[in-house]
C-alpha cells in the first residue's frame, strides 16, 4: 500500500520507482510473466518457490537474485527452485557487486547473468542492461551461487577487523586474501570454474561486501568487534544478515569434506557457538607456519 501511494523505495531515501510499475500481493501475477524475479532472503526462497510453482507458466524465465545457501539442506537458490518446481527449464542467477543503495540511485554498476541456458542468460542480460548497469554473462551457475553466499561470511570477518582493537587494515587484507583461498578450495571441491573466483561474482562481490558502508554483513561484523552480542548486532542492523545463515551451511560442508577452512570456521564459532573473538584469533595466529603457495 505504501508503494502504491509513494512510488518510493522505503529502505532507500530518494529512490523513486517508475510510475508504470503495478504493485500486488497476489502471487498469481506470475502466471503470465516473461521474467519471474526472486529477490527474497535465502530462508524465504523455498516458501516463495512453492507459491510460484502453483502458477507455473512455460514461457517464464526464473531469475534468482538471492545470495545464500539453505542452512539445513546445503542447497543453493538454483537447486531449491528446481526442487520445488521441477518443470522450470529456464533459470538464471543474477549476481555481482551490486549494493541496492547505489544501484537504486542509478550509480554505475556491473552484474552477471548466469545460466547454462544460453538463450535465457542472454535475454536477462538484455532486459537488465542500460546506461548505468552493465550486464555480463557466465555459465558457471554453481560457482556464482557458492561465491554469492560464501563472500558474506568473509564480509563479517572484514567488519570485525574494522572495529576490534587488535585488528585493522593489515588483518583485513590478510583475512580477505586467505579467505578467497578458502572459497577456491570449496569451489574446487564442487567443480566450479576457476575464472569465476576472480571475476565480478567472486573477487568483485567480495570487495564491495567487505568494504562498503552499505554492507549489512560487514556492519554486523563491525558491531561484534565493538562488543555487541549476536542478538544486539542483529537488532541494530534491522534487516537480514545473510552471512549468519551462509556460515552455518558452509561449516557443515567443512565438516563433511574435511576441507581446511580456518577463517570460515572461526566466524562460525563466533556467530553460532558464542566463542570470544580473542579466542578464535588466538587459534588462527598459532596455526603451523607454512608456505603461502
């Protein structure tokens, strides 16, 4: 009702919406849609997919903007949509370094349309591209989805570095660099494409999420570094912090595969096991000395 009245994004001051947009809370609107765009938190994606599946239409391309992994199943957005709606053939992941606060104000941004279906990813590329949003294509669905979720965990670590007395820019650079290596280990295990990790949905998204003032994950880590409890930090953010859910899922993968992911494990211990930052920092610094390569 507020959107109908104001045509303004309530979360981004000054972000006006096009008057041609029609707003509805009737999910049946998807039945004749050419593009069906999922832009919900990861914990709500399955419920949304179930509702959309009731109104399946053959021509619709499903576009997932959710960056996260379902904690209890370890499934990505692409997998959840296909599980709840097996008839879907054209599915695209839209991901990249794209904080809404800037994109909504038409500040120059790049993003990646990812799908194994060449026609579907090209249609989405052309639909979203304009003079301030440049859209690339990619076929590595699994790599893009894993990075979209996992970089949120490293952003929490970056935020801790911004506030914790014993940490700073040097530590943040180290955590992000070594953290990217951990993401690469996960990707190699899952059979992802190496180039994806150093592209917009990998290194690019990691940079913006770990550095930006708009990043909820980084801000959450910053509050932890200042001594706030997990609950207090969540309340101060007031919106979904995807890294909280992603780190639980990735830690489950770490246990299952025995991958060496010390930074991700450390964040898991702080966020889900109430470990002190000082304790996990001590464990990281006392690890055996070794070659970087």
